[in-house]
C-alpha cells in the first residue's frame, strides 16, 4: 500500500468533511487503491476511516491484484442474460455495501467536475462520470448527503508520493527507449509518421516487462522543418512529410506506464545543425537548465515562467516563445501545477512537473526541449535519463 498518498487523501477528506469517496474515473481509482481499471467500469468506495472496497467487473480480478484493496466485489460485465450496464450493475452492490458498513447516511464525495480526464487503458474508449452516474449513486443512497469532491481529489493529487514519483521516473526511462528508436531512424527521406510509429512500438514492445511495468503506451508526434513551427499549438500531428537535410525534427512524446504519464520533447537535427540552429538550440537549453537550477520548494510557478522567458529574450528570440512554460504530470500528462505568467501556484516538495521552453521561427522551424522535474527538499530532480542534446 502507498501509505503516503492514502494518508494525504484521508487528511484532505477530513478537512473537507467528506466521509466516503465514490470514485469511477480510472485515474482516481488507481490513485486511491493501486488498481488501474482496464475498461473504466469499476467503482472505488474509499472511506475517510476504514478499509476501501472495489466494485468491479469479474474479468478484471487479476488486474486488481496489483492494488492493495482486499474487499473486492464483482459483477458480470459480459453475460447473456442482460445488456452490460456497469452503472446499474454497481448500484445494487453499492446499496448493500452501505448497509453493511454503515455509510447510508454519510457525506458522500463524487467526481463532479473532471472536464479533462486521462484516457483509459483501452484508449479507444473512455467511460466518464455523467448525470446518470450521480443519479445512480443517489438512488442507491437516498439518505446520504452528496457533494462534489473534485477539488479535494485534485488537491490530494497535486503532491506525489515517493511511490508515484518512482513510477513517473520509470515512465521517463521507458520513454527514453522510444527516443533511442527516434535517434536510430532520423535521416533525410524518412517520413515523420514512420518515426512516430517506431517510437510508439519501441515503448510498447520493450516497456512492458521493464521494472514491473504491465501496461505501457507511448503517444509520439514527429514534426520536422516547417511543420515543427506549428508545434506551439496545444496539439501535434505527425504527417507523411519526409525529413530534409539540416532541418530540426521536434519529437513530442507522452508516455505512460501502469497509469502514470510523462510529457517530454527532444529536438534532433537531420545532419549537422547550422549556426542559426545551434544558436536557437543553445538558447532553449539554457532556459531549461536555468529553470532547473531555480526550481525548489516555495518558488512561484509564474516566476519560473518569467525566468525562461528572460533567457530566451536575451538571446534575441523572445517573440518566438509563445506558450506557457509548463504544467504538472502524473495520472494525466497535463495537470496542476501550472507554470504560466498568470499562475498562483507555488512549488512544494513532491510536485512533479514538465518545463518546455521553446522557440518557433517561421521559415526555420521549431526547437523545444521538455524535461520532467520532481521537487525535492532543496531543489529538484530531473527524471528523464535521455540526453537533452543529441549530436
């Protein structure tokens, strides 16, 4: 059991006067129980005091063994007697559990305002909390008082436990396997999408089985030359463009192992970079390492954003860094804290975040370097072993 994160969540529940959490989103089930649902049809019943309970499809019992909850109650998601309806199927089990454990009249917290959620392990579909979900809870527990616990859950997740940081470190190590595949393939004439596919295949193929990783995925986006200028947008897309000699190749990589994400970027060059390319890359790398040196508990995230901007402006490229410095990573690859000029967030020990200073010059291309950092007692620890510069 991850005693550190369980204790943190229970402390915040006590502060918010929440007796029991009902968690349906796979990322929150994983956070509270150590079990990462496969199809998102499970329910974690997490009390402020006492043992948690999992209500889950019978078919996922072997996956639940990775967690620490002993009380597991199952339903048949697939059967020939009735259509699958996990909301209805968990409702009766929840009613019986409340009567058994005495929380029918409790204050119940639910996930009422998670507009951004992590993808399921089965990434093509995601089951989310809806009005129907909440109505089913209310029907099962008609005498309970319900409250939206989104802020309490997010507050707890903001600071990572040592176990969580280690899992994010492993994700970064697996991502480095993917970057090695990119380095092997980058050459004039190779298509962006081919490289992205090789990176994702390497992560899946070698990541599973590495340091107790049972599930691994990589979401890689390769943008070269003029295409890389557009990677300032909040999305990246690999195309069938073929790499050309001398141009930058920006490789954005969001990887996951056992439910924990990173968010990384490396920029390669096809052949030797010219003088302009070296100057641009040097400015971005200096911004990254200056922010790393300044990151420690008590530092304002807005100040880190300003530090990176100052370095890039001093190099003469200030107008070409047109997005925020970074964001937290963990159960999602975009989560608090937020490193933005308008952010009020302050670093605490245990926070994990990505910094991604960049320069995007029309007619030349984009250069971005993104690192994942864990805040320590006196500074920060960089989690990715893959080198910043690849000559």
